[in-house]
C-alpha cells in the first residue's frame, strides 16, 4: 500500500493557483461550440443552447447530490463520498439503474444550475456534510462545465479528491485535458465488444472507445492506489465491472483485456448489484430477444464464475460485492435529497454490514 504521511493536496489546487486550470477550462469550453466532448461527436453548439444526443445545453444539470455510503470501502470512509449526480447521459442503457435522471431529459432540464451553484454544492459537501471526496457521477457530457466549477471551488477552498465516476464512453482529447485534474478515475467498463454496446446502450464503438479511455486513465495514474493517512484512497484508478445475466457483459474477455493491455495489478471492483429495471422489467420483456436475456437477476453460478476469473487472470487488488448486493443498491430519485436512503440505513451497523463487499485480497 502506498500511503502518505502528510495531508493530501489535490493537484487541481496547484493548477488553479498557477492559472493552468483556467487554461484547461478554456480549452474544454471551446469544444462545446461544436460539441465533441464524447465519442458521439454531435457537433452542435451547446454554448448557444443547441441539443443533440445527451439533451444537454450549456449549463450543467444537477439531479441530486448527497453523501453516498455505497461506494467502495476505501472511498466511502465514515462520512461517505459527496456524490453529485448529473442529469442525462451520453448512453441509453436499457437497464440503467439511474434511468429516472439519465433518460428523462424533459424533466431534468429543469435542474440546470449555474457554475457558481455547482461550486457551492462541492463546497457544501466538503464543509457542511464532511464528505471524504467529491464524486462526479455520469460527468462525461458535462466535463467543461464541471471543471469550470471546480476551478471556482478550488479558489474558494475546495481540497477534496475528485472522483470521475464514468460509463467509460469518454473522449481521449478530453481525458488528456483532465490529466492532473482528476484524482481518482472510477470507470464502469461495461462490455467486451462493440456490438453489445450498440444493442444495450445504443452507441457505436463502445469497446473501442472505452478500452482506449481506460488505457489513457491508466497512463495517468499507473497501477497503484495512493492512500492518505486516513486509510482512504486519494489518487488512482479503480475499474468497475458489472456482472450481467447470460454473460452479456463478456466478463472473461473484459478481464483478459485489462490483464493483458493494462495490468493484473490494477484495482478492480466487481459488482453483482444488477437487477431488471428501466426497459428490462417484466412489462417490457416481450419487446426483444436482447431484453429477455437481461430479464432476471444474476445467478450464483455467474457470480462464482466471475470470482474464479479474477484468480485465473491474476488479479489481487480490489473488491467484489456480495452476491446479495442487488437487494441494497436500488436508488430512487423520487427523493432527490436521499435517493439511497435504504442503503444508508443498511450501512449503520456491524463492520460486516458496513462493508457489503468482500476483499479480493488485501493490497
């Protein structure tokens, strides 16, 4: 374990002080005039309010923000991650657990906030809620706006690590501009081929773009996580992978890619929280053969196979959710203040309950 003995100061603070962060903001903002901040390359002028695939204009959309206690233990700590959930998305996942805010753009457009208000939210999560990090959830389509607000917040005293919690369908040009700005990359590596990404998330070239994005994130952070004196992660890469029924996600190919193209020493987070929702519940099951493949929870045999594959490919660092995780990770954004109310209640108890994950091995 790489551990600091002194207080961690995020690099974005130094970039803000030097003026470099403002230059990054300008470069990112310019991309919105003919938007190519994600691989969709819609080329609409979002600065002028034009919308395309992500249904998002110039101002950021904040659908919810709160301390969240369901992230990996080395991120959550005692006070949680200050997650900011951005509305809309550049994917259209048919099974999205956050569909209430990711796929209802006519409602979410009402939740636009100013750059100053987003900076206020970051500072509130730090100063009033005592969170250990700022979690940017579904940030891809709002990166320029987020970094503009981050620069404001840094000048006003923000000092928490920033977590980039992404679906991994990210632009390499954007990620390069985030080098040294983002402390912790938390990508969800969804599929092992492009065809599946098109079938279930409605985007071209998912694996092609996501695999390139992962390589760039790994280039920036390397294998090892950097821990603070509080034993929480301050910098690094944690790759999530959600097990899907009928191996729709291609778990073995996914893990084989990570081991061969990145490293078997990177930190993984294997998630078993899948449950049929959004377009996959029983009322939609007759729509297509693709949907039928996902219209159930994962089986114990599928979960056990994923854990065996970790050993096969030599992964030793990270976490795997317990098999029963789907019972606890069910957001309801009808309550924007506490969408994970049940999950928070579950974490107050014994250390075994709080974890709700089992370590792959100790780092």
